[in-house]
């Protein structure tokens, strides 16, 4: 029985995946969340951009920025 336990432990260690490396690039993904988390900061109409109140174009700008940040983080983690 002792022999089986020794080999089972070695087999588990061989199949264990190496620990994931944490990257600080992922922290960039918090920016869109924090930028949109407090609507009291951007819930206003001035300044308007092309006739759109600040509330709308600020959120739309974050859609574009979040896409860019996702692309940056993806490329950095891919390598």
C-alpha cells in the first residue's frame, strides 16, 4: 500500500499546472469600471459635444476607451 501512495503523489505533482503569473496589465481594466461607477460625477448636461449632453458622450467615450484598453491588455498578456 505504501508503494501505491508514493506513486500516486508523484503522479499528482506531475499533472499539477504551474501557478498563473499575475500581471499588472490587468489592473488597466479597472479604469472603465471606476470611470463609470459614480454617475453623480458625470450626470450633467454641460459641456455638450455636437449637441450631445456630457452624460451621453462621456459614457460613449468609455466604450471606445474600454475597447482600446482590452486590446492593450490582450496583446501584453498574449506575449
